[in-house]
C-alpha cells in the first residue's frame, strides 16, 4: 500500500518576512521594492529593526530609534564629507552636497538656517497664499480646457517651482531648467547611483552654478525686499552678524530649490494618487473639506516624500540595543518609522483624519524642515482646489513611479478630469 508523501514544509508569512529582513541590502534593491517598499520596512521593523547592511552601515526602522538619532545632532552628525568623498569624488556634486544646509552640522547649519528662516516668517508665508491660489486656479483652468491632465507635469511640479521661483525672485522666463537640474542633482543621492546618474548630477550642478553666478551678481546690484526675497536675504546675511561665503550662498540656493521642489511635488502627487486608490477616503474629504489639513499630514506620513535620511556616529554609542563605534553610518528609515504600529495605530491604513500624527516626514531635531509651513500650504491649496474642481478624476493610463529609493513619487500620473 502506497504511503502518502510527507507534507511539504509550510512557510508562514512571518518566515518570509524574516528572510526578507535578513536579505535586505539598501544598495541592491529591485523594482519591487521601489514600487512598494512597505512590506520590507515592516519586515525589518519586526525582525531586524537595527539592520546591519553588507557595507557595515545600519538601517533603522523603528520610530523611537529614528527619533533618538534625530534628537542628538552632536552624536549623530549630518556632515557628509566622509560618506560623499568616496561616492562623488572631488567634484561639484561633492562640493554641493557637503556645503548645503541639510548635510552640515553647526555652526554652518546654524548660520544658514538662521538667515533662511528670517525670510520665511509667518507674514511671508501668509503673503504667498493669494498668488498661490491664483496659480493653482490657472493650472486647473488649463486642465479643464483639455479634459485631461498629468498630475505631475500640470500641477504637482509647477506649484513648488513657482513658489520657490518667487521666493528667490527668479525671472519666470528663466525657470524652465530648474526641475531637470533638481532631479539630476538629487538622483545622485540614491544609495547606489550609476556612473550615468553621477555624470548627469555633476553637469546639473555646473549649469546651475553658472546660472546663479549671473543671478546673484545682478541681485547684488539691484537687491529686493529682504523680508520676502530669500536670495537678497541670503546675500545680505544678518545685519551686523552672520554672512555666507559666495560658495555657501550659491550651493544653499540650489539646496532651497531642490528641497522645496522635490518634496512638495511628491506630496501633491502621492496624495492625489493615494486618494484614487482609496475612494472612501476621497469621498470623506469631499464631504468635509475641513479635513484637508489633517489629510496633508496623513499623505506625508503614509507616503513619505523623502523615505530615508543619513547620519554618522561621532562617538561610540548604542542604538536600539546595538553597539555602534564612532564612524558608523546610519540610515534613518523615515518611511518605516512613519508606519511603526508602536506610534501609529493601524499604520498601513490611510486615515485622513488621523490624530495625533507625529510623523517624521519633515525630520526632527535641529534639522526639522525650515520650509514645512510652505510645503503644507502648497499641499493644502493644490490638493484641496483640485478635488473641489475635479471630484471624479480617474487614471487615463497607468502612472509611472520615479524609480528612486530616497525620494518616493511619480514621474507621471495621467488622469481624465
């Protein structure tokens, strides 16, 4: 009599998740991760929350660990010279990314942030709202005339370019290259950029610097109102106080464009796409437009525009129970932290009314985003007014993601309106 074959081993979801966590290498990710990194982040948080990468760095996926790193800027340095030297070589990409505000510690970070914040006062942000509303109305009028739109090219990208262009008083006819320069420069920040990506970034920095030298020279001759013109403010510095060198000035202007453009484009695009996938939340927001502020915060948490950050340990320490010697590189899993069930109930569900919502999409500590109120305003106006005008928008062709790990967004979201 034949004996039944033994049952094959039964793998449960936790086994697969544990294997996924063990095999994770941020520098060897594939298209599945780019499309949907959240199962991997969940697996890391459950099975290897302080995950050692093959290159000796660590990836943090728990909210509490990420917050601890953010809060101690002295122990966890943002200075990227040691990391970016081998990555970029001695070129303009290295010069840019080691001079800009976000990748520096005090005192440079403090000097630049203080000067920049002076031009981003509550009054200045409030003054931006009427022209922002007028801009979005014009963009929506153009969509309505066509009956279709690309949510990125026709809304999400033009909004921050216009806002930052106005902040820096860049002439409208000179703004066309800004988005492409930004994408090329930020693309070089991926965990494992190709030689082609690095070359494109190097070219973009050079072209951007060439343009800015002319713009800055003109602004020195004809300064604007420093309470509203960020470039004039940066040129003049603090009265009787801090001044930026020419190199610091130029690279931090590039930083303002890059940081404000990419994050807000992703916020608007990710939010409108997420609502398409969750019609019940879209209906909820349409029924109660007053939820738009909390909806924007939830878009930032649920589909974080910036997914990862980086620090370097300056003294021997312990993070999440793991010993780390000085010189260790640490990746802050922003998107993973923003889906940590220890901080956010039912974290994989998008809830536009979520409260409290202490996400880290804008980072935390001394590097807390200086332009967060502008980004929130842009998201509120762009998403709110789009939904008001086109409540029944739908995809006309498949959307295309940006293909990057650090920045999560789309290249195109074609819709019928």
